[in-house]
C-alpha cells in the first residue's frame, strides 16, 4: 500500500502563510501591501527558509505524520461502522472453519503479483489453524481484466468451484487476460457457457460494487489488504507476521 506523501508546494504555502501572519500586526490581505512591501516580505521568507531548512523538513515530517494519523483514524472509524459487511457479508466467499474464533479478511486482485506472493502463506495458515475463518473480498482494482476475473470467480461459486478457480488463478503467472481467465475456468471443470451468463447476474454486480465501496470507505488503496480484529494491514506480509496477527486478535491484543 503506498503512503501518501504531503504535497511540498502546499506545505511551503502553509509555511509562507505562517511567516506572513507573524510579520503582520493584524489579519491582512494581499491588497493591504504595496508591490514593494510584498517583494520585501517574499525576500524575508525566502531568506528564512534558506537559512533554516531544518524547519521545512520538520514541517514536512509533521504533516506526513498527521496525514498518516488522520488516515488511520478514518479507517478505524469506517471499520467500526462496517464490521458486519467486512466480516459477515453472506455474499462473500469463505474458507477455513465457518465457526472459527478469529476471522481474517483479504481484499485481493487476481492480477496483483503481491497477492500471488502471499497466497502460499495464506493457504498454509488456513490449513494449519483449525480455528481460523477466512473471508475472500474480490477487489478488482487493476483494470477490466481484473474485473472479469472477479466476476468469473463469483460466478464459479454458483457451480461449487469458487475455491478451485481461486487457487488456479492465484497459481497462474504471467499476463492475465480474458482468454487466460476462461482457460483457467475450463481447466478446473467449470461450464464456461453457464459461467458467462452467471457472471452478469445482479448479485455478482452487487457484491463487486459493495466490495469496491467498502474498500474506499476503509481507505484501502491497493492489494492485498488484510483485516483481522480491529487491525487493517496493507500490503503483502509473511507467514510469521500473519500468524502473529491472528494470535494477537485471538488474545484480544
């Protein structure tokens, strides 16, 4: 997950405004100063910043920290407001123990290399932890072919082959387009003609829209993204980290 960097021009503008306010005896507007006065103020500000670059760096660091903190707060509130949709939406496929004492949710895209990278660790975790419930959130954010793959996956559920298609797609490397997607579908025994009809159904439309809307509310800006307990984890993580996150959720940490 990428970290949003503060816009430097904006920060500089804020600093300029702060310096301007310090030099003004009362709230002022640009029209209160003559062109020569404006030039002098600009020169003073420029001179200050050139002689105190550490202040600009500190301001950038502080702004970055605030952006991260604000994003975390927004995500935490969104998760609290939408827990049922995140963890217990009946339209979302699941794996593992349906009555497990911890639920791990993954937002993923079949064309995401990082999702494929973490897949073996996920499969092992689900196989080893008999008290883990896993929720699949189809989150096609990498273009039209990603959406096609997600639609096929949800339609495969109607033929009882979601898991088989999911595993096969996650094991597929290289370029993924419609031809590859349908080839994978046929390889796991799906009726492709029926699949093409089912993937256009209103419930598939509804699930994909719900997932994309939910991801936006949670400030998820990439795949994979994981949610367990009250924690949102952006990006691919290793097997040990996954185990620890589940253990923390189980112990209430």
